[in-house]
C-alpha cells in the first residue's frame, strides 16, 4: 500500500489523494515518514461503518442469548452506576 506524503498534499492537494486511491481502497498519509492518517472514498467508509454496526449488533444478540444483560428500572440503573463509579 503506497502512502501519500504530507508534502505531496501540500503541493498537489486533493490530486495526490485521488492518485493514491486509483489502485487501492485506502491510502495512508505519512507525516515525517510515519503513517498518521488514512483516507478513503466515502462509499468505502460507509461500507466499513456498516460492517462495524453489524458486528455490534451480532455482539449484542450474542450477549442477549447468553444472558449477559441487566433488566432494571431507571432508578436501579442510576443507583448501580453510582455504585460502580464509587469503586473507581
């Protein structure tokens, strides 16, 4: 995966990103030789975000199926949170 140098962004602007994304879905951006950022097309970002949400939903369903949840009133919930915060 070829990186876009921060200096290329200064000189070429968005064109540097467009060129980097022609052959890959994500393009790392390096600052002083270290990758600091990653850029991608919005469509790919939305796909990754959807995958993240699907994974969270699957995890929640697994927690429910395994009985890893608490059923309580709002007052009980606040009391439990206060108790947990007191331990910290």
